[in-house]
C-alpha cells in the first residue's frame, strides 16, 4: 500500500469521517443512495445501510463487522463514499483540515467568487440573512463578503455553524444560483452582482406592514386580510423602517455607482424605472423596489402614496 493509500485509509482518516457524519443530516441516508450521487456503487441494500450503522466503530472494529471481515476493499469503498459525499455536501470539510493542520491557507471560496465575478469586498451589511445571523456578523465586526465566508468557515471548526449562514456557504460551494440569490443580489444566468436585486433584497427584509404600505403606494390591490393589517399598523414604526431602508439604499447606491447613475437618470428624464427592476422577477418585490427608489429620488406621488408621500415628500 502506497503512502497515499495509508493516509486515505488510516484510522485518523476514518475518525475524521466519523466526526463529520455524527451531526450530519445525511447520517441516516442509505449509503447506496449516497454512492449513486458520487458515482460509487455500494454492495449492500436496505434502509439500515446508513453511515449511522458504521460510524460508532473504530477502524479496527469496522474490519470485524460482518460483511467486512477480510474485505478491506469494502472498508475503502465505504470511506470513499463518505469522503466524496462530504466533498460535495460540506464545503467546510477541507477548510477544517487546513485549519487544524495550520500549514496552508484555503482559497476555495475566493476561486468560486472569481469565477462568478462576485467581488470579495462586497459589504457584509448588504447580504440578506436572518436577524440573528446579521446581528452575529455585526457583533463579530464582519465587514465584507469574504470576511463573512471566512467567519462561517471558522465556525465550522467547532461544528456550530448552522442555519442560513451554512445554507449560504453550501449554495456558494455548489454554485446554486437560486439559493445564492436569496442572500446576495446575484442574477440567475448572469455573473456579478446587480443593483435591482440588491434593492429588492432591502425590500424583502422589511416588516410585513411596511411592505404593504409600499405596495399600496405602488397601486397594488391588497386583499381583505392585508387591508386590515395595514389599518392596524403603526405609522411611526413604518416611518422608522422606511428611513432605515433609505439609509441602506444610499449606501447601496454608493457601492453601485455607475448603475445608480443610470437609475437616477431614468427618474430625472422621465424614463421607465419600472422596467429597471424587471430582472428581480417577482412582481411585488419589483413594485416595492420602485416605490422605495421613488422616495429616494423624490419622485413619490403624494396623492397615490398616502402618508408615505406626506412623510417622505422631498
């Protein structure tokens, strides 16, 4: 057995794989199905043929399990399936090994971002996460996209990273454009980041009542439940949130300067800003983005907008 084989099928490697699968949602998935996903055939069938069946054994114990006795090739097969599954499903695994070795730096995500034409210094405050995750990033003074990624990788070392941050990193590792667009202004089928989607994410993060006010300002017909919710909403709360959203929008316009100039021109010259937001591909979010931007550029129709026009007329 070569030195490489000794490393790949050693007790240390098996213990590493076992540790990765203890809290992995794939621990109860049939090994045969995992094997199919990574192009490796598993000889045993049955719902009990899952990683959970084997990971409690040490490597020496595993070699004595029925079906494995005298068949090191099956031990290797199991390790290969688990290893390849982690490589596909868990973008943190390689980084953790790197951190633990302390010998080299991992640039996997930098290469992915470069391929997608996404700037590594995109501000972390413009990323779309849950309130808890956004608060965590602020508390840790994470300022950029790549800083957010490295923070998530660092958390992976202690196996505590979860929720939407883990989903985001998995989406990035797998180049899952649909899920990436939930966290950053990435346009499916295109490279780079885009201002319309960035403004759309600001709107998506607003409270329900604030969304309804923007939709009403944009002439969207609300249903009975939405109208009642709007009637009982606090105008002061909506005002405060809109002001915060406009401050966030100002920062975005500063980042996307050339695009912001084009958007402003569409308002100043009587163009069609509605068309600018069509790439968002979500009618209500598009409408909210238009109305929020109208407020920013002083184009709000006060009669149509109701109290928003009165509060934010410029």
